[in-house]
C-alpha cells in the first residue's frame, strides 16, 4: 500500500528542476526513403521518469534504439553531459536497456544473467557477488537465482531484466514497452513497482509505451510522438488539461473537438457561442467530457448552455460516458457520475474556460 | 481427424520400406557376423564368436579403424574451422547477399561425389595442377609425392565434400539466435568479442554438435575417397569391409566389422543428440 500512495503523489507533484542528463538534439532517422524520425529535440533531467508515448510506427522505439546505440541517427546529436554519445558503440555508453521481451540469455541462469554486465566489465568477483545479490534482493528474485529464464514467469523475467540493467548502475535506463507482455493486473502492479523503484534508485528512466494510461500513471513528463515528430512534451497533468494539438487531446483520454469561428472574442460553433481570448479566425477547441454537465435547469450564470437529447450511455464503473446530440445536430460526449438517466431531453452546459484552443494536427506520412 | 484407413495408407509404406531395406539387412548382417567361412569358401551357419576374436587380435583391423577415426576426426575439425566462420558470416554479415551465398554453399552438393573426388586427383597428382604450379614458380624442383595417395589427400577431399554438411546446421542454429540477445549483450557493456564467446557461440553449440556429427560419421564410413586418393597408407575401415564382402569372400568377418562400426556410429549419434538437447533452450 505504501508504494501505491507514493506513486500517486509522484504524479501529482511537479518534478523539481534538475540538471539535464541527456540531450537529444535535432535527431532525424530514415531507413531508405522511409522517414521514421524528423528533427526530434528532447532533454531528459537527472532522476526524471520520462515517457515517450506514441502509436505503433510513431518512431518511439527507433528513438530509444538511437539513444541505446543500436541505430545511428541520420542526422542530429545525442549528448550526455559534456560527452557526445552517438559516435560511441552501445557497449561504451552508460545506458542500459530493458527490452520489450526482456532478451534474457537463455543459457544462463537468473544470477548469471544479472552478473553479465559486471563480468563483462571484469569487476572483482567479490564485488560482483555482492552487487548481484543486492540487485536480486531489490527485485525479490533471490529465491529464483539458480533458475533458467524459461523456468520463471513473465513478471519474474521482467524483474530479472530490470535487475540485470540496474546492477550496472547506468546513468540512464531505457525501457522499451517492458510491460506490454504482461496481463492487465500484473501490469498495473508492475507500473507501481517500477515507479517506486525508479524513485528509490534515482536513475533517469526513459520509458517507451503506446499505452496512455500507463504513461499518465508513471511519468514525470510525457513526450508524445506522432509520425516521427514530437507533438508535446509536458507533465501528465498539463498534457491532459492543456493539450497543444487536436491529436494530443484525442490520444490522451476522450475529448470533444469543436470546430469554431472566432470573431471579436467570441467563438461560434453551430448554435454554441462562448467568449474566448484567442485571435480571430477558424479555431479548434478541445472540450473534455467531464467538463460538460447534464442539467435540467439553468445553474451557473456564465456557462454555455445548449439543449440536447441523449443518444447512448456507456457504463464505465464509477462514471458513465453519455453521447448526447445538441439541437443543431452536434454530438458531444459527456462524462457523468454513474446512475440511470431518467429523461431523454437534457440541457448540456460547460464553462468557456474548459474549451481549450488546440492546433490542428495535419496528416503526415 | 483423419480416417483410420488414411492413416494406415500413409504410415504402412514407409514402415514397410524401413523394415524391408533396413531392419532385415541389419538382422542378416547380425546373423552373418556369428557365422564362418569354410575352407571351401562356403558360409557355415554355425554360431560362434571367432569373427569378433579375430577383429580384436589382428592389428590390421583395429589399426585401420583407429586410422579411420583419426582421419574422420581431422575432417570434422577442419570442416568446423572452415564451416563455422562461413556460417557466422552468412548469418550475421551477409546482408542482402545472404540467399545467394547460401545457395553457393548448397550448389556443390549437386555435383556428384565422384566428380569432386576425381577433381582432387587431377589437382593433387604428380603432374597435376598443384604440382605443375609449384614447379612453375620454382617452389619445388620435382613433384611433391605426399599430395596424392596419402591420408592428407583423403582428409582434404573429405573436408571439401563434407564442409557444407557442417555449414548448414551451424547456420541454422545461428539464425535461431534472437538478435536482441546480441543487442542486450552489447547494451550490458560486452564488446563484440565477449559477446561472441559468451552469447553467440554457446547458443550455436547445437548446430556445431550436429555439424560435427555429420562430418565425423559420414567421413568414418567413407570408402570412395580413400579408394581413389588414399593409396596404401590412406586405407580406411570401409575399404576393408568392401574387400571382405568382395574379393576376400569373407562375409562373416565383414559383417562383424560393419556391426562394430554401427555400434560406434549409433552411440555417437545418441551422445550428440543428448549434447544438442543439453544446449538447446526453449
């Protein structure tokens, strides 16, 4: 339970400003004619948990592989402190990786797997023994030290992969969708464990995932990648409440996108009109479902209000997603507390401040 | 899923084939090895252990057997030394040329064994390609006679013929190594050399064992290369078996030697299978 609360405070608090550990500068990568990354710049702070979030094919794994040294960037540089990392082979970088399917050595047992990096570095055997024992203890795998990877479960393999990487005391740990092979329950448990482990060891983590919930739970900051370009880099709270683009708003959580025409500080979208403080012209607004209320009578005075009709309800446990159609035909998704809605005719209302102007996300390929 | 008659139709012919052309001949050989030959050159079906006694006491038989094992061992070692780097290059570095190079390993197998053995004869002979060349560049003044009709010629030819049989299983086992294991090793700070000895080689052992077994077993039973290129000093055990079944007309002794070899080969196959299993990881 202790770990549970610590992970909640971790996402709630804003990360303290710390020195930059890794700096990715204008990195681009293409395989033949296929452009995978274009001009990505990103800084990772000491002790930070940064998640690179993106759909499959967004280039997130390629970016990670460039940092690890398995791929060379077509252009751009990677710096760790005052040292340029990208001309170095992977075995000279103080970076370790937890692979998607763990990549444990099948011919070595758990203990030998964890000791691999220290043996390669030719550390004294007493030191190896002590550090391996500590690492196994930290991930609670001491009891399985003599088993081959094929004899332990997926969650246990995951822990061994973590111990094998962390035992080398890297300055940066890269994690390539390490939880995607686990079932939902174990996955949630590992999210919490991983986050508390990261706080304990104080090493910067760069975590790659396509799962936005996972990103929200664990990260200090999220870097959202789309078709090889960063859409937004921000804390989970900021990226959710202040999405920069329509794509971000839709990718992280549910949203309603309202296409409006702004004139003289007033946004007009169909029959809806609300005051805004953005320049004139066509503008896209993101309105989260939980920021729309279903009411029967007029309540607050500055809210935007529109009559509508309920089309559909999707029960989601604590809340319910309701699709409602406004009188002008616009369909809005509304999140309400669970409970049977008695009438079909409702009034939808939201405060103008909750309609966040977002940039368009043009198609790329 | 399949009907009973279908299963019967599919399984009976191959089983019958194996029984008729493998088990029955071996059984006959087994019987022959306990029989003897009369002075009048007829097979006497009286059960005795004389053939096996002769095998143990006459040095020519077990000396030839030892020489055959020694030749086969050298062929095995050379094929591995040649085949492993080739397979390793094919699997890790050949890139787009992989398929083409793989075919080039296989193509020699389409050429008749005899043609390849004769080719070595024209290369190694006293007025053969190699000797002519050596004299032409004045490295030697007269033909080197140890090249042909020697164990050297047999080892060389058998190595040439059986190296593809070691390349293929080694290549297959290298192809099975997940490439992220190699990346993981580099990631953990192991240099390419360390990675080879600690990850790639151990995981390719099943292929090495299979390849070594192929080269050794096939060489041990070979009789054409020693016949064509071995000369008196390059005689192998199979040549003796051939002559015992032929000119010498001593089938019982030939059968006894054959069974001895069968025991050696089968125990080798069992051992190599166990070794392969030990080094295979799901």
